């Protein structure tokens, strides 16, 4: 079985030895502090590092370290939302976010994405029609699942709308460092209506469970109070290991390696899809991240009809993917599927697409 389904990073890219060295040094030289209870908002030295490297954060009072960025999503939902509040999301959208918002009782209003990310014109139309969101949630770089990146122009227009209509914009950005080529995405400037969620999961290892939320001070305080009730604080040992890694000599080289692998595997998956499936699939080549979002053309006219029904046939042939319906908010995404290139090798990706193509051919 070759899985293109999971959203897991490639474990062969975890800097395991380097993290082990840091962990040992942290425990031996600073065990009394790092094994003790810590601050709810996160360790001071890590928050200072975040402020120094994240232009959107102007003070450590705007930074809360969270147990993964998933906890940041949950804490924001818990701190900001009352039942019946409106949250705008993309369609398709990351399931972990829509789950967190729905659990808090939010009504989700969806806006489609295209090659430039969230369709801001459509959002504007919804606002004109009376939609009053508490916040707009989006994944600005290499969206999970659609792979799209928000254009600079839309980013600016979105923040202008946020000021005009009084809503927050939550930028959930765990994939930003995984650009396949070219310079790193531009870091956003501070803005009173914007919230930024970041994570060490895709750049170091998700098992560390260290993310952080950068928010206006009033909101960071609310998130901190909610977090106190949730888990007191994020593992101090993990925070010390993450800080050690982010400031290590090897870290820039490690990131370069992740980006190279992203490019090679994205290209292998896209080339295999083009070569083996041609115009039976439609997709835009993402400029980074982990996912290709594709539509199977003509699937509705076959007996299998949807990617949910295609999945068992694909599994029988030894390949897994996630059907588009898993990410649907309002749209019918039953002809779509999400393919992750992250864990398979370039050679396995080719075999996986062969198997997928055989399942589609037989549909
Ligand atoms: C868009 C997005 N946000 C947040 C998360 C949560 O990541 P973590 O809690 O590991 O930081 C994920 C995980 O895949 C994700 O894809």
C-alpha cells in the first residue's frame, strides 16, 4: 500500500540526531527549569525568538505558545466564538479547523478558492449581502487541501475589508516554509485585525507539539486564559528543544533540504499525474506544501461516480488518497481528491499514480 492520504511529514526528514543532542543538553544543563511547570503563554526565550523572527509580532505579549497550532485554532474558537457566530472559511477547507469552529457552535459561511487563494471578491459580495463574520479563517500558503497560495493583492484587500467591516483574519500558516522554489514567502507586517498561527510540526516534527499564535494583545490575553484552563502550558521540554533547533547552525540547511525534497516530490507527483492520467485529471501545480488537489474529469459518468466510491477500488490496487468530500463545507467536491507527496519517495509516487490511474480507468 502506498499512501498519498496522510497529512504527515516525511519521517526520514526529521532531524532526529540533532534533536536528540539538543534534548540531552536541555535536560542535563537546564533540567530543573525545563522539567518544572512553566508559563501559560510559553517560555520567555522562545517567545522573544518568535518576536525577533516574526515581523507581525511586536511584543512577547502578543505571542502564546500552543500545543501544536491545532490547539491555537481550538483556543481561538473557544475564546472568540459564541454559538451562532459566523466564521468565514474556504471551500474546500482544512478539517481540523472546521471541526474546531463547529464545536464552538459557529455557523460556517464558505467562500470558494481559486488559483490565487480565497476569492476575496466573493467574500466582499457575501459581506455586502449581510454576512457579519467574527473572523475569516484561511491557510495563506500551500493550503491544505487545495494547495493554493493567497496572492499579495488579495491579502491587502482582505485586510482592508477586515478594517472596514470589523472582523479578524486568522492566517493559519503551518506550510509557509515549504516553498518548492524561489524566495521564502514575504512575512506579513503587524496589523490590528490579523492573527497568525505558526507551527514547528512541518519544519521540525509534529510529535514535539509546539505551535504559536500571534494575536493583538487583548486576544492573546484571552487565548492565554483559555489555555490555562485547557492544559496550563505547552511542554517546557518541547519548547526548549524547538528553540534549540530554530537557533541551531544546522537549521537553515535542514530547511533547504525540506524545500528541495518538496520540489522533487511535487514535480514527480505532478509529472506522473500528467503523464499517466492526462486530461482525466485537472489540477494546478502548487508552489509548495504537501498536497495536490485534483478533480477527476468525467468520474460522475462512470459507475463509481465519486471519489468516495473510487477509494475502495484504489485501496484494492494499493494506493490511498483522501476523497474531496472530506474537506467540503458547502460545495459538491465528490469528484475531487487530495494527494500528499510528503511521505512517499519519488519512485513510489510514480507507482502510486499508476495504481490510481488503473483504478480510474476501470471505474
Ligand atoms: C492547515 C493546518 N493547520 C493546522 C494544522 C495542525 O498542525 P499542528 O497542530 O501539528 O501544528 C494542520 C495539520 O496538518 C494543518 O494542515
